[in-house]
């Protein structure tokens, strides 16, 4: 394949892209979408900004140019620090990523192949060719892909290019989960009971599991990120888990080796960030807690942990440093532990790369970890010692994914509207690490991560409150996303208490996450805002009609509507319908006055509601005021509907229909449309590719029988029969690509 290289020097695109970097450092900008008019400006302002930053600090001798062997948000993250340090950057990209943000931001960009990862971001010959052709002196791998591939490190060593990460030996030793456990024992680190070796096959896995005792964890020896991992509670789950974990590991990391170890039930997942140089210096940083997980993938992280005391923190940190020194580790790395209720901790694995959740550590330590990695790779000594490390405040990270939060299935599509939340103070309390802009496409080929949303506070409660506001004001349209789940977890009493484990989601939502459940108070708030939206639109419509003069004078006449008696019908995602009677009264005639309404509904006292909502804009800021309580909410206006609109409240979308009293009386005679019968078909729950079929036409299956495996975004999903039946028709074969809701199998 011929490598295609081009320098992206178009001034408009360059300025628009670099402007996003400025906004990440100076969060006072109100909107981070790349608007069309921005593209017409020249990039000199951004260059001036970078130069000013460079003058402020001397970073020592590092590199003139680095290549980022990754994509998406982590490539953008590395570019941001490189620009700060005055280092030129080279991006690589697949055909699917040709218009991606990281490509626009870099000084140069090189195409490395088609969309599949094994033909692009995992294709070492193409990446090595890009390094040679651009003259890059060093490579930052980000996370995932080749970031923990010792063969890649060796290949770079052979051509004299620095790897911004650990050396080949340390990576090979610690990146292999089997070898790392053996070394951990030798280093005096507490380890989980398990088999110290490669699991040869399914029968071998069963033998190990029975010997250790259930439950057990099967996981990929290479890589991480929750891929190639399965928990098994019995023999059948070992058989199924072995097959799926092997396939996922091969697809994600090019290595299908598995290990089997005891699964520590009901633990907390807490990790220690270390940073080491090539001169024997190594320090540990305050811990991160990553216990909120789904499918063994982290969803919400925080730093520090509510669970650790100073004694345990020091013990875990010292063991992490001991392990790093044992293998002569240099660069940033993370030692992960499982911690039980009594603060006993056990080594889980070491990630020999920059961790996804590193922003929250940067918040509380005020260190730029990417900068430290670059300095170490350039053979600089650490400029601080263990006693210099201090902890400042609290930080929380929410991973915003393009996925269905109820089924944990990925979603693809183009972001038709995208507005990230911003800081409202000079604390820069909101940070968005993303690699997308409005118009970007979430594709089938890569991880569905949209953004790492981090918030900061002097206390944990403050960081939580900032996260609530940030999630409420995060506008994403075009794909399904998991903000409903994130918002519900962040706002839950259990999370706020800090009493969490890796079983949090399973215990809090045993029947699956269904969205925000409306209480009497939240029903009142949602119904009030819905009625207010209707009232504002009604006034607008009157002004456009018989009240045209009111627009010119700025004052509504007595004929303008000012009292509404309404029925607000709120439909949940589960199909439940709430009918709420609402009386709403406009309190001012002047169009220049702030919107102020008096709302009466349910058993609530009359409440004054102030709003800031330019009609049809995505964010509604509502201030509820009663004699005893004031509360400010942000609710999203999502879409207009035939007889109403859709609002997003507490992260969850609700369909709203507004009826007058007469419409409400007549609505009982409306016939509901019957739901489609899906019991006789198996449909694709998301776009993906068919890995395998377990049945053929004519087979009789029972409930729970495996039917088909669909892979999407490197995760494999087994679809099972929901009922007893006979296979009538199969519309797909292994290797086929399917769209969401496509009928794959039909029953008689």
C-alpha cells in the first residue's frame, strides 16, 4: 500500500482546529462547536498563543517532532501538550479518520491504511514508514493499539526513534499480565490467587477454574480496557467466556492468550499512578478509584478515593514503586489493585502506558503527565521528589460513550449537534478531553468514546455538583449516548456517600438501567418547565399573529395570553404515562423583563419560576423559587414533536404532549397504535459485523440458546433465543455487516 502524506496547511481549517485547543485551556468560551465563520480566519492568533506559552517555561531539550501513533481524543490530548512545549506533531489516520480532529490539529498527517485496525493503527510497517518519511524523532502511543506492544518498542529502538513510554523489557514484563504477576510476587506486592501461566485451551481453563474455585476471571494477557475479559461463575460460563475473550483479545490486541485468576467478589478498583525517569527516580501520585464499571470497563473515576486512609495509600504507593523499580521502569505507568472492605489490597495488573483517566490525576496534582512522559523519554530527570507531591481538591471523570445506556450497546452516526459544557469560573473546573466536533462521525470501527468529561472541586461534593451541571448542559444529538446513566449515578445517594464497589451498577439496577425514575418533586419540576415552554411558544405565536405591534413596542397588551390551564402528559422511555394538571401564569407584560411565571400543580405550593431560554435553543435554565427553597435546573430542549416536544431532564429524555382541558377530555377516545411483534425475529441491536452463527435453518432452539455473535467497536455480543422455536430463515452469514434493527434470523 502506498503511504499517502500531506501537510494540512489550510489556514481556515488549521485555525478552527487549534481554536479548540485554546478553548480547552481557557474554558471561558461559551461554545466549542466549530462554526463555519471561524474557518475563514487565519491561524496566526493560535501560533501567537502557543509562542506566548512557550516563553513562560523552559522545558529543556526534548524533541523537534513527535508522531502520535493513535487517534481520537488521546491524539488530541498529546498534541495539546506538544504544542505547549513547542514540539511539532505528526498524526496518523485511517481512511475513516481522514477528516478527524486530530488530523486537523497536527502539523502533518499520514494515511496508514483502511479503517480496520489491523490494517491501520495496528499495522506497524505503515506506521514505521510514516515515522521515516516525516523525520519524527519520537513516538507517543497514547493508549490501546500499539501502546503496550514490546515488538513496536524494539522496532523503534532499531531505527533510533525514541518511544515515549517504558523500555522494551519493562513493557514486555509488565504488559504481560501473566509475567507481571510472577514479578509482582518477587517484588513483595500482594497478588490475587490464580494460575501463573498461559491458559492453553478451553479444557485447561475449566481445570484451572475448578482448582481455584468459582468465581474466576478470564482475561487477555495483553491489552486492557475491559476487552477480552469475562467473569465465570460455573463451567458453562467458562466455556462461553473462553471463546469470547479469546476472540476479543485477538481482534483488539493481536494476541489471544488468556489467564485465569480468582475473581475477588465485591471489591473496589483502585489504582496508583507512578512516574519514573531513566536515572532511578520513581514517585507515586495520589490514587484514582475506578469502581463504577460496566462489562469490566470503567465508566466513572475519581481522585482520590473515599475508601483509602493515608496508611493504605502509602503502602499501595510504595508497592507500586517497588514493582516499577524491579523492572527498571521509566515513564508514566499505572498499577491497578483490587481493595476489599477492610482495605486489604491485591495487585491486578500494570498498565505500561498513559491511562485513559489520567486527567483527574492532573487536576489534583497539577502535573501534566504527557509533558512528564516526553521529558523522561528525552532522558531528563524528574524535577520533583516524593515529598513534593501534594494533593489538591477532588476530581471526577465521566466517560461519555456513544452507546445505549440500558443495553450497553454501541451507537454509530454523525453528531448533528454537539456542544460541550464549559467552566464558569477561573478554576477551569470543567475539562473535556474529546477528539470530535459537531459533524464528526462515530464509526463502527473504533471505540465509541465521545469524551472524557472531568470536573474539579475543592471538595468531593463540589466536584459532584459541577459534574451534575456539566452533564445537564452537555448537548449531543445524532447518536445515542450514556449521559442518562452517568447523570443518574452521579446524582444517586449511594455514589454521593462514597460507598461504592465494582458491583455498583449491577446492584443499583438489577433489572437494567431504565432511565430517571420520576419522583413527586421531579415530576413537578419537569411538568412545570414543559408548561413554561408551551406558554413561551404560545406568546411567540400570538406576537407573530395579531400581536405584531407588541413586538415593536416590547410590551404585551391585555389581549395576549397570560394564563394557561393545561394537562402535561409525560411519557417515559418504558412507556409509562404521567398526566399532570398545571396552571401557569405570566407575571410581566414587558418583553424586555426576565421570564417569570407562577406555577401551580399537584400538591406543590405556588412556585415562581424564572427562566433563561431563547426559544428553540437547546438549554433551558430554570430557577424555582418558593418561600422555603430555591433551586436552579438545566433542562435540555431536544426535539419538537407532532403535539409537543422532547425534553432531557436529569439526563433522561421524556416525550411531552401538552393538552388543553378539552383536548385532555377527548384524548381518552384516541386508539393507541399496536406495537410490532418482534418475538418471531432476531434483529441486530446495533450496527456491526457477524462473527459467527450457531444455528442453521430448520434447527429447533430453546430459550437461551446461542444464535449469533455480532461484533461492534471491538466488543462481541452474543444474541440468544428469547423463546422456544424453529429457525425459518437466516439472512446473514459470518463476515456480513449489519445495520441496527436489521432482521438477521426469522422463526416459524
